[in-house]
């Protein structure tokens, strides 16, 4: 006789419970696999390196309450005093910084008035001190020279003498690796400037994990400009272990230069924490929901299986009286549960893919990882085996006489 026939008959007799368990597994798998994919995406995104010396960098913000007539002179004084503060390695003024939450972005062309195929990039201002201040790794070319730096305000649009770009952008523009020295069009469609240096990595100021801004997170350009504005942003790098001490000194120093300004400081560690607060919060919420769902499914499977086993005590008693071992009975229940769980997992895999396609279409979620789906399916099947083990083991341990007597007693009460 086919060994699978008893399993099919048992499942058919209890088909409502079997379908209910399979549906539980399918729904749980669909949610679990997509949640794991999203959690992994958010944690990976929020843990990526910006390419700068985060532990020793902070930013100082100086906002003029009234219009200042000599912004260029004030900026030069600020920078000279900042670099003279004990514990400061270097400092420069910028228009934006990594993970700021917003900044400048530009498209880059290779020919005049290029219409299509222009990659998007984050656009930073910096002088000859920018590389050392940020701790960037120059992998090709050279740094800016002081003679190449140009002052720029909201009403002037000077032409850059050259650009320093990230490796990712250089590879995007010049896949053969020959980007150094080549000219690109950034702010102008008619005037180009050469790439004079390439750095390993410099993340953009945008923090969105997906969509438009997430598509060019590693594409960045440093342009040789000093921004003259009523609101100045300074990047400051300190010697190791001196961050908190220097932050206080810098705040005091900038305040003493112009007491009419509002001075604030923020460490790069605080910037990262703020930038990824929502991503990590979402990951934590999804983790709690996922654990709760798995727990509910586990208890549901355990409850249904316990009820199912209790209803078959007479069958167990008869089989035990005919010589069936405890192990044989336990294995029978586990095989039945394995079939149900496998069917639920198969349906869950299809449901997982369908749910993911819907999320990708409507919420810009990434494609589901096949490893996550397979891992979640195996985990739920194992969970089903654990759920059936304890009630089946308890039933199999009862003597045939007790099992038959208990079953007869329940039947007499009906």
C-alpha cells in the first residue's frame, strides 16, 4: 500500500484544520519575507559609509541676523580663526555635507547641450582644504590649488576651473576608467571643465533610501567655490578624542568674531543619527510586527495541532494496541504536518512574490531576495514541525488502554 495514503486520508478528514494551518503559513510567509527584505534594505542603507572621517568631524553654522556688507572678509576671518583653534586639523566652508537631508544636485554631460544619458550627481562646494577636512581618499589626480578657488554668491555663477569627482561618478561617465583629465559639463551646457581628481567615496547630502535621490547616492562632485551667504556652514575636522572640546571652542570663537550671529554646532555622529532615524525606526517597527506575527502563527499552529491530535486519541490507542511504537506515531503526525506546511509554504512563496511586485510598483520597494523567501519558508516549515512535536509526543506517550478509555469516555458524553 502507498505509504502516503494514510497521510492523505488524515488530512482529508481534517481538511478545515489543514487548510487553516496552510493559509496561516502562506500569509505569514508573504509578510515575513517582504518585511525581512525591507528591514535588511533599511539597515544596510543606514549603515553605509559616507567616505568621510565621521568620528572626528562636526559642522558649525553661523547665521547673520542682519545683512552683512562684507561677507567675503567675514568668511576669511572665520576660516582663519577656526583653523587656529587648538585641536582643529582643518576646516572649510561648504554649501552642503553628507546626510544633511537636502542640498544641491546637478546633471552631468559629456558633450555640449547633451539631452539624454546625463547622470545625476550631488554638487558640493569646497576649497583646497576640503579633502583634508573630510578625510577623503584621493585615488587619482590632484587636489585644488588656492588659485583655483572662486568666491560665489546667490547672484554670480562663475565657471569652475576643474572638478574632483567620486569613483562611482567617474566610472559612470567613463566606464573604461579614463575619466581623469576629461572635461564634463555641469552647470553650463556650453562651457566644460576637466576632472582634476578622483576620490574613493563621498556620499551625497540626500538620505532617501529609494526613488530619485537614492539612485545617485555615490555620485558626487566637489567644485572649487567658496559660498558667500548670510548663512555659513563650516566643516571642521578635529584631532582624535578632541571633538567635544573643539566643538565648544569653535562655537565660542565664531561668536566672538560677530556677536550678532546665531551659532550652532552639530557632530557628524548626530547628523547620521538624525538622518537615519526614520529608517531605523521603520526597521524596528517591522521587526516587532514580524516577531508578533510569527508568534501568533506559532501559537495558532500549536493550538490547532493540539486539538487535531486530541481528536485522534482513539486512533492512537488502536495503533498502539496493535504494536505501533511511540516513534512511529510521532513520525506519522510530523509527516502529516510537513505536507500541510510544505503546501502552505509553496502558496506563501507565490503570495510573497505577488506582494513584492505590488510593493515595488506602488512604494518603490526593492525586489525581494530569493534567499530571504527560501529562508523564511524553511523556518516556517520547521516551526510547524516544532508545533506538532509536543502534542504528538504527549499523545504517543499515553498507554493504549488510557487512550482508548479516554476516547470512549468522550464519545459517551456526546
